C-alpha cells in the first residue's frame, strides 16, 4: 500500500497556497465585518458559518459523491 | 449534527473542558457513528439510502427522549456560553466571540475540504458518483470510497453540531429533527450542488431569508396565523424561484454569468459580439 507523506514543499504549490491565502483573506474580512455589526447580526453570522460547515460536508457527500443523507 | 451537539453537551456537563478539546472529540464521535452507518449505507442506492438515513434522522432524537436521564429528554441539555478571553476587552460581546470561533472553524474546514476535493480522493469521489461500474473497472474501491465520503461528511456534521450547541446554548431533540436535514439539503440545492462556495451561498440563504422575512412579518402587524407562516412561505417561494432561474444553484448561476460576461467582453474586444461565427472562425 502506498503511503502518502505530507510534503512541506506542497505549501508552495498553487492549490494549497491559493486555498490558504483565500481563507486567510476571508478570515480577516469577516473579522472586520463582525466587529462592525451588531450582536444580532453576529449571531446570524455564526449561524451561517456553522451551517456552512454542515452543508459543505453534505455537499461533499451528495454533490460530489452522489450519496444522499437525511441523517444530520 | 445531533451526535456532535450531544457529545459536546455531555462532555461539558459537570466538566469545564476547553473548546479546543471538545470540538475534536465531538467531531470524532460523529465520525465514528458516520463510519458505522456509512458501512451500511455504502450497500444502499438512491431512495433506499434516503430511506435508511431518514430512519436514522427520525430515530436518533428518540434515543435522547428515551434515555432522558443521560440526554435530558425533551428539555435537552444546556451548554454554558463561551466567554471571550480577557485580552479582547471586558465589553466584548459573546455573540461576536462564537461568531469568530465558527468562522475560523468554517474556513479551516473549507481549506481542508477544498484540498481534499482537488486531490486523488476527490477525483475518486467524482468517479464513483458519475459511474460506479466504470470507477470499479478503473481500480477504485467503490464501497471504501463511499464510506470515506460518509465519514468526512459526518465529521463535518459533528463539528457543526458541536458549534451549534455552543451557539444555541441548548441541545434538545426538537432542534435535530428531519426538518433540519431537509433544510440542509435544500440549502445545498439552492447554493449549488458539488461546490464549496455553493454550500456557503446555501447557508447564507438558509439563515438570512428566514431572519429577514421574520422581521418583516412581525413589522407588518399581520394576524399571527399568517405572520407565523410567512417566513416559511417565502422560503418555499425562494426555493421554487431558485430552481426555475438558476437550476444549478446560486454558484452555478454565478459561474454562468461570469462565463457570459467574459464571452461578451472578449467578443466586444474582437468585435464579435460574443458569438462565434462557425462559417468564418478566423474572424474574417
């Protein structure tokens, strides 16, 4: 069996660095946004982030792998 | 999500564990349940898989009601809200702190899933989706791929459920019914199947459409029978309109829009109006 080893050089490849850069930029934008809005909007923003995790996982299962799950 | 939320609530009951330990523990618990269920699910197809997962969605909250001395029954278990660290200032709102935690967790999840989908694992997922027999002939272990997808998906759900418990401050069976699962499925359909940005669009619609329409309904002074159902009606209307206007979800619609705009722009530059003249592809 082939064992995949994490290569530090892969940090320099476009995919990983692009994803990390995008995530970092989004994090900073969202932190600034979150400090400007009120508590109720922060509450909703947290809900969006939480549901985004759940829907991303479901999308991987349903949209990418073609399985359906109603058990969340 | 239910498994993650209940793991979090149970871990925090009587203990004061830090969030950084509770989140991975809840994630692992959900992933284990997902692994067990995924082995069974990998044998099922289409409506049978939907039926089996529906049974789990209906049955799992009942466990919480049946063993109420552990899971708190219908009232559920409370979770103490997370307090922002002192260095952020005394008047830092707790809503903002949980929002920051959730945003960080969501972005880490997105990076990991994004890399996973670009890797050979992601390509295997797509191969299995598109044609199982062809994938098997190409040397892909179909059942194992499906179980892996189920485990990854369950781990995400567990993390989301754990954060949900912190966010809501309460874990009760009523919050994890079939309605939640259907909402999540409708969210990815509205947002766009098979893409991570589609998941984000879907969650934005899922949260903000009811929030906005709920505020609107209460400000209109409608009779309660109408006002209480108005957000649900508008959500349904949004779902129908989204299916008619952007059948591939918001993400698919945006991609199409960008492609059209690019074609139009390129066409204007070469004076082609974005239409390729097949009789004279060179452009005359």
